[in-house]
């Protein structure tokens, strides 16, 4: 597959070709024309009509957003929402609609040619545990509900783009696979998009766009992460009667103290966090087991590697200190399990796909603000495949909390930007 790609600045419709290049020129490379591709597309009456349909159709997009959000999709249990998404793909007339082995939902829309092949994606899962009340409520333009922005908005926008292409009678030069992925959040560890690139569509994806949350943001910098669960075990015993044996909780305390002092660079931004800790049976018992979960992040692979090295040394030192403190009585053992490994990386700010996003946004009055994120785009970026994550318009607040809300004011612009981007990225 050709990953350093060019865009031909004309759109193929079912029966004719509409040229966008000036002075009678048939085409220009993306490198030359990405900065204005959105505006060029909008010069065509058919594209403008499709964008107008997007604006008129936005209430339906928001309805889809609310409907999907009311279907629980807790971590590792996205099946019910996936089935609803599959039904929506079938209703839109997408081809080869299926749920793959990982649980992703896929539907294909053929273009004039199989390639360039774009994947337009959003994620099905939420961070909220099973049993969370995910019903939504609306007051004017504001909708409330867990997951309403992240990523029910993205899911609805993907459907909106497919519908706009159908309603506008647009046949793209290349093909599009629309996808709802599983496992984007938390300990899901991007398992859905990893399966997509490693198995389901391996070697067949030329460009990738993830619509994640609301707003106008665009991320071409993928923040990588390493996540560990560390478990310390010992003999345990009574806090008084068995005092003098090594304590798993104390060992983790020593480790956390060392972790808190780990040096990290400000640029590239590199972070660490002990997010959870647990263990023990009672206040008057020496724990026989204790555990903690650690998250480390950076867009720079070398910085993340260096941080991980410091983390491992902190664990080694803490275990030795606690065991040596009490001699041979109740020696501790430590288990370290990787529970998350997201590769990082970046697409250059001048990359054609980045400039295409900016141009598509300007064409509909949506300025793209640059962000650094950890999303489904991490995987293609790490593989050298052009990829970006974009917001779906409107504005979201309180993501990952029960107070999550989405303001749909002018949210159609996010759907319209995604539509223009989908058309643009199916060109050679």
C-alpha cells in the first residue's frame, strides 16, 4: 500500500467527472493541493448540496447519538451496541456488513476503485461499568448522559457521513470502510483497532480517520502508553502477633514513593500515574497480597522507554528494601503484568492528511485546534499509515464522568467536515 499519498483534485460521480483544478488542469498532487482541498470540493454544486443535506440532517444525527448512547457498552461488553450499529449499517445499504472476531462492526461502501481505501471509524465502548444508568436527557441544545460525547458523537457522525454520501449520490474515487471499534477505552488497550490492522484489514488500509468525541479538535500526535498491574505477595499474618515479617502493602508504599520522584521531561510531555491500589483483608492484618496499577504516557518512544526503566528500578529497589528490612522472615515476591501497551508516534504537522483536515474544517467554518491524544489512531500512526483523530463538532464536557454532556449548537459542522474529509481522502 502507498502510505505517502497524493490526492487527485477531482471527484468521480456515477456518470461524469467534475474537475476542481484551475485553468483546465485535471489534477494536482495532495502535497500541492491538500491545503485547499476542502475549499476546492465546495466549489462543486453537488458537494455543496451534500453539505447542505448534512446541515438539514443534523437532528437525525443527534437522535442517533442519543439512541446509541442509551444502549450500554461497558468495557469488554460492547455486544448490544455493536448489534444496533450493525443494523444501522445494513439500513444504510453498506456492503459486507459484519461483526469481526474482535467485536468490531464493519460496513463497506465501494468507490470507483478499491483504492485508496479509507477507514472512517468511531469507538463503541465507554468507560462506564456494567449497570451504569446510561439513559440520556435533553434540554434545548444540551444533552446529558454518560458517553454522549465520548464516543456516541463519533458513532453518530460516522453514520451521518455514510447517509450524506448516499443522499448526495456521491461515488467516491476510492472506497470507504465504516467501522465501530471495541476496546478503545481503558484496559481495552485498543484491541479492536489492533485486530483491524493486524488481521481483519491487514495491509488493506491506506488512510484512517477516527471521529472521537465532540469539538473541533484534531490530533496527529499519538500519545503512547504502558500500563502495569504490579502484585506483591507474602505470607501475611496478624498485625501484632506476626509483626516483623515483610508487608506487601509497605513494599508498594516504598515503590510509590520512589515513583513519585521519577524525573520526566516536559518536552515531549511524559507522564506517570499510580491510578489504583488495593489489597489486604483488615486493618489489623498484615496483607498476604497487595496490588497497584501504573500508567505511563508519552508521544516519544525513547522517553517512554526511559520512564519504564526508571519504574522497573523503583520496583526492584522497593522490594529489596522491604525484604531486607525484615530479614528472612516472610520474604515477598513481586509479579509485574503489562495490562496496556499503546504505541505512540506522530504524523508531521505539514503532512497532507493534516492539511486536508484543516482545509475541510475551514470550508465549513470549523477551525481545527491541535491536540495530543491516545486514540484508535495510535495504531496506524505507529505503522506509518496516515491517520488523524478528529472531533465530531458541537462541544462535549465532563467526558468520562456521570455528568457528561454534549452541546449540539452548530454540531452539523463536525459532520460536514468529516464528509469533506472522507471524499478528499479517497482520492489518489
